[in-house]
C-alpha cells in the first residue's frame, strides 16, 4: 500500500494487486476524507482480504465502492468486500451502461483474464451513476465523468481540490485503453480523449488503472503519437 497523497484534506493510497502470480497488476485506490474518516474504494481487484486489511490499518470508514468499468480485473474483489461491509450500508456505484456487464462473462472479460471470481450479488445491490454526478465522501467531492471507449460505461473521477484524475482504463501512463473488447469503440475513445485533453490542465495528475501515475501532459504526448484525434 503506497500513500500517494497526504494533505490537510485527504489521504489517498494505491494498492497494486496481482492476479495470482500472473504478472497482471491492477491499481486499487483508497481515498479517505481526514475530517470524517469516510472512505471510497475505487476498483477493488482480486484480493478483498488485503483491501480490508489496508482499510483497517488507516482506520477508514468505507462508504462507497466505485467501479470505473465492469472488467473482471477491476471488480473481482467486489463481492467479498461488499459482503464484509454490507451491514455498514456501503454503496456500490458504476455507470449505468456497465452495470449489467458485471454479470456478463463476455463483457467482463472473465475468460480473457482467466479470472476465477464469479459475481453472484443481486444487481439491485449496485447503484448507477451518470456523467457529471458528484460523489461526496465526508465532504470530499469527486466528479464522475463518462468516458466511453474502453467500454461503453467507462468513467473517470476528478478531484478538483487537488487536481487529479483517477482514469481507470481510459488513460494510462503512456497509452489509452484498448477498444477491441465487447462494447469498446475507437471512435468513442477518441471523443473521450479529446474531451479530457481540452478540459483539464496539463499539470493534472492521472492515476490509472494499471501502471504508474503521471502528469496529463506526459500521457497526452505519448497518446497523440499513437492516435489521430482530428
């Protein structure tokens, strides 16, 4: 567990979690509001026991589990985590376009990822979000932005106070998310990238679903070598 932000308002941690000695790592993030100790988990991957251990270590009061999209490497610890905290009224949130995809083994890439975890939760346990929704974690506000392309329900989160984005599989350190999987779209990805690059300053920090964080300007320079956004 790496602390990536620590100021008078929030603590933020990155948990780099591997799928069973596969070499495939996914970033799971915890944001804790310091005043209230309320917290959000973003993309609980593979190891619920480790995530719970980390939450306990920092004395976090989990309120929201947010999924940037429905792929198995971002949701595989969801059920165990939710069941552990369900008596504390924890809420699961995902974009409406990807809600059903959690249970669709083609859309969630179960077999591509060789993911052993099945999600058997009732779909009624999962709330949906839309573009421009605000998630309030003890006074810490995160804006939801719908950025289709990797999936049709992919989203990123924006913290205006500290000027950072949690980008899931939309933008990485040096590339953008693949668009050849179920509900992916290269044209949608181009539109999402154009929106992100036009809205946010180049010194905005991005925290992606895989690999390390970087400034938006560096990711943008790499991505524009790979794709024509005109």
